[in-house]
């Protein structure tokens, strides 16, 4: 099932090129603050599933092209990310801090935007802003200390995810937490529709240039172990998002370009890149030159 959020917080089920509004069925108030309705939908999905399937099959729908898709989970309890999780990316970054050595870090939830938004480049001269093509894993059930063998039982679904970053040596969390630096969407594909999490193709383009292309089989820490490692340190809740890491090919994005991600069986989204007029601070005063290791 494809679960979407659209038109100022409404919940929809996508079938082909149509979307069915199931907001009332899910008992979600689109105007609520904070916007935690999608978290309840995920947490209660097993009780809602048959009703949602019936609504998608028999209820009124509209063309997907007539609505504005938004990020499916705007207010997760946690946004978790695994750094340097492909060997080719480790080589290009000349990094020895692999995900199986460093573990995970957290990004600001406020960096999340959706497929209809823009990536805003902060006004920090002397710094490059890079794209990172990733898969977003969404937790479906509360869990703590789960084994890798049990981990996928706690996964709700998957989405496309781009992890933008200010290139430099400063704290990773700060460099990756600017507003708009985590586009997620265009919707969530539930886990039962993904045949093998160890065999998912992913690609990223800037305009028409293919820059990143990899398969999840090449992950250093695979998805079951990502869930297991994160849950060993903290309780995971429905709607928590894990950014699974990026392959080689990271590079600069500039205002006026369009960045596009496609994840096999999950979706595709394209976001314009625009210039912002804020973001400067003393931390990023010094220029930094990115040098590729391969």
C-alpha cells in the first residue's frame, strides 16, 4: 500500500495514478499541531488496513496530478542516520569512520520537507552543499533491543530520502540540519510491497546528469542491523525514520538546478534547488575545499 500525505495534512491511499482521501477514516485532523496524525496512522495501521484497502478499492478518488504531495511523516520522534555506509562512499570521502564503527547520528526533524518543496541553499560563501541519495526506513512498531532477525517485523515501510549536507569537518549534525535538508517522499510504500530490502536499486540525478547509482546489497550495515543497533541504544517508536546511508557520487548542488531521486519499487521525486538569504554563522566562516578521494 502507498500511504501519502497531501493538501495541507490530509491522508491518502494511492492506487495507480489515483489517490483516495482517507483522512476521516484515519481520524486525523489536518489542522492539528503538532502534526502527529501520520504517527497514529502508522501505529494503528493493523486495525486500519482492511478499511483503507476497501476505501482505495471502492471509495471516490482523484488524479494524483491534481493534489500536492507532502512529506509523509512531518513530525517523527526521531530522525536517525547512518554515516559512511557504502565502501565506495568511504573511499571518495577518504573516511575510516564507517557506520559499523561510528554507529548512527541524529538530524533535526525540522530539516524534513516533501516532494513538492524546494531545497534551500544557505548563504554560506566558501562552502559546498552536497546531495546524498538514500532510502528512508520508517519504523512501524515500538521496539527496544530487537535482534537483526526480528528487526524487519518492526518496519512499516520505505520512502525516498535525500540527505543534504554542508561539506566540512564541523559537527555532522549541524552541517546536515538546515531547514529543507531532508526531503522525504513522495509517499510511504508499506514493507509488504518490498520483496527484498537487500536488493533495492537507487539513483540520483542533478538535472539530467546521473550522479549516484547503487544497490542496497552494498550497504556496510544492512537494514536489519540498522534497526537492531538503533534499538539497542533507544526505544524506537512508530514513525521514526532511519536514513540508511549514501553511496559514492556525492557532489555539489547549486541554485537553479533540479535534484531527482528514484528508488526501485518505492518512488521518485524531483526538487528544485533555490538560493536562501540566511544561514551564515561563525562556525562556517572559514572556507572548506572538498577533495574527492577516488
